[in-house]
């Protein structure tokens, strides 16, 4: 097995076997739970930070092998190239789950303004309106292909009204089958996105 320097100064090995999926697409259909994605992300992040800390201490001439804390950090295996890819894939699984457009849909239906949504997500109103419209268009296409899912024409029209306006008053739109259109990700399926139209 050969290696090359990683971004933390430690050797990064080429490892093609085992472990978590190394692409988002693989992770999305792997059947691993969201909890497993979190655990793997935390494990790899901890190892990455440990390696960076050891490299920094050595660079400064401050690493002390007799120091128990330093020794324990040095014993943690630096990330291989594959590990770094696993970290990226697991992180993307988590990011897509937690920032899913359905959360914006529910927020604006509940009366949140686009200014508030943008502030909550750290973006701007124009970006959030555009993303919401793209998601709604995807939901409309989903309904065209599979009528039991997505948005019907009336729901899509109201979504466009939300994009054009600020908020929409009233109870909002949700068909009887909306639970199927907006399912929450089960803990047994980490990577699959709850909805189409992203």
C-alpha cells in the first residue's frame, strides 16, 4: 500500500476496501440509517482533527510522546483517501436530509416570511424563492408521473403564489396523501431523499 501526504501533513493511504460508501449516490441507496451516517461522520471527523492536532504540535516542536493526551491523539489513525471520501459522502447525506426543501415548504405554509426563511438558512430571499420554485416544479412533475405523490395543479399554483408574494394566509395546502409526498426519512434509510424536486 502506498501513500501520499494529506492536507493535515500525515500520510494519506490509498484504500479501496470496506467501509462506508464513498459517493452520495451509493450512500443514498446503501440502506444505512441516519444514525449510522452521524456516527460515521463523527468518527471520521474526530480522527481528522486528531491527526491535524498532532501534525500541528510536531510542526511547532511541542509534541510530547510522554504526554498521555498527545500519545492518545497520535494513536488515532489518520484518514486515508477513501476515509476522506466517506466523510464527504456521509456529510452530504446528513446535509441533504436536514436542509430538505420540504422544511421551507412547511415554514412558509405556517406563515413564515421569505425574509425570515432566508435569515434562518443564511441566504437571501431571491435564492430561497428560486430554490422553492424549483422544488415545487419538481413536485409537480412528480405528480404528473405518479399522481399519488407530489403537488396537483391547484397545489402547484398556490406554491407559485407563495414564490411571488410574501406569505399566504389560511391553513395552507396539503392533500390527504401529503404524508406520502413529504415523508420523513426513517432512521433505517439514511441517504434516500424524502422527496423529489431538489
